[in-house]
């Protein structure tokens, strides 16, 4: 099914050529990656280009796409997994007029892997369409063909990674050629994370911690992979050994582990040193209230937004040394990394920051802010993606 109404974008085009761009996502959720793709389409339309987005018919994005700016095409996710060939003609007809197709790399479902399927449509019909596969956290079960299928050998596809770690991983483990990969960080909206005196006052009201506390914030879903329990164990250790008796853990989120974490707070006698708070859409007040931000995840992460936002808000960070986290949490400059699940190392990292001089903490805060505003600003990073799309489109024109 498809829908189309008049293009309502009024911004002047960025280029003389009106490009025809196809976007595709196979997941039905409305998470960060899906919102990024939708934002990509909105920006392209505003720049004067024609955009078609292909989504499963149960995608939660559909309710946000009824303004008619993009052409929306949908498919039955279950049927395509059983028999992709039945959809080939239709996908090929959508891809035929397009100079570029941007798709997010997803797991194979039945007989269907989205990037490989689209690449096959392009290759079998001898289309000129350039394929750009964007990939987040690498999954060790992914195969090389997930990143471009038959177009990998035709110089007709390229890959965008969201962290240097991802690029290295898929080159070393999947054999994807390094020369077709460009790393472009997603970035964060730096305009939302600028500190003001009013914000500080409001933060104290929303999160009234113990007077004189050294506040360690931890934002994320209450689930096993986020490993908030490691932070609670580190806090208990720092209180018991007397190195940081005034530590206060401010945990913010929602999820299945909430009751368990509350039990652990009581079991460790941390009622005066830790609190679980509800999920918030205004995390800047949390950052403002904290002395540092901890991300003790033991599970899958990419380059978490929490770190980018915290650093933009001039807060040092401590994080697990895995995935893309060490690309922004730089030892001694913006914070410290520690081995996954290592309670003692996390405790040491927190103390290092807590016991540094005010000047050193200020320098660390400044380093973090400069790193994010220069290399991880969402608007700047988005321009890099648009440049790649335009560069690839020029090849197809």
C-alpha cells in the first residue's frame, strides 16, 4: 500500500538536482534509529528532494508519517519473510527511479534480510541505484552479505557506521571492505543540553539528594544489560571502605529490574545513598544535578546518547570499556573507563574523579563539552550523511 499527498516543504533546495531517495527499515519499533531515519527523510524533503520510505505495515513510525511530505510504501513483514521473491517486482519498481537507497542493517527474518534483498532487486534489474547501508551496534551473528549482498562486488554500495568500534568489528569479523565504510557519529542535539542557572534551581527541586552528597547519575532502562547493580555494589564498597561515604546514586529509568534494584538498595543499606527515579523526557535536569555520570553496562551498547548528552552538559563520565564508549570517555580527559562488570574498577574510577581538584574537574568538564560540540553535534553529523547521499547520487545520475 502507498500514500502520497502534496509536498509541503517550503525550504529552498540545497542543490540544483532534485534527487529521488528511498529509505527503508525492517523493524517495527519507534526507537532512536527509526526516528533518525524519519528525520533523514524530513531533512531531504526540506532540501527539495523526493523521498519514499518503505516500512512494515505494522511500523509505529506510520502514525508520524501522515503529513504527506514523503511517499510511504508498506509491506507485510510476515509474508516477505516467508517468500521475498513475491515482493521483488514491487520493490524493484520503487527503487527504479531512485538514485540512492538508504537502509538500516537488520537481522535475517526467515528468507528475508533487508539489505541483501534490496541489493538483489537493484543488481537483478541492472538499476543504477546506489545502496547505503547504515549500521549500529555490530551483531556477531551478522553475515558479510547483510551489508550489501551482490552489490558488494559492484562498487555500488557503501556502509555508514555509528562508531569507529563498529567499523573495525565488521572489517575484522565480517570481511566488509574498509574502503566502502565511512564512520559518521549520530551525534546529539547540543542545543538541548546547554546549562543555565534556572536549570540548576529546577534540578535541585526535582532531585533533592542529601546535602553535601557526591551525586553519581545513571540513566537507562532497568534491565540486566544496563547493570545498575554493579554501580550499587561499587557505592556500597566506597561507603564501607570510607573512601566516599557521601556518594549518592541517582538512578533514572524504567523497566523489569526496578523491584530487584529496590531490594538491593535495601539489602546493601543504601536507602540514604541511592534512589530509583522514574523515566524522564528531560534528562538535562538529571545531568545538572550530578557530579558525574556512570554507565556500567555489561550488555550490548553502541555509542550511548547518555554519554554524549552528559559530556555536552559538562559532566565527567565513567563507563564500561566496550563497544563505542571509549571513543568519548577518554581516560583522564573526559572521565575513565573500566572493565565490564568490575565493581572494584568502577569504584576506583568514581573515586579518581571525586578526589581530583576542582580545577581538574573543571578541565575534564570542559574537555567533554568541547569533544561533543566539535565532533558529535547532531546537525553537523547529519550534514555529513547528506553529503554522502549527494555524492553517491551524483554517481547514479
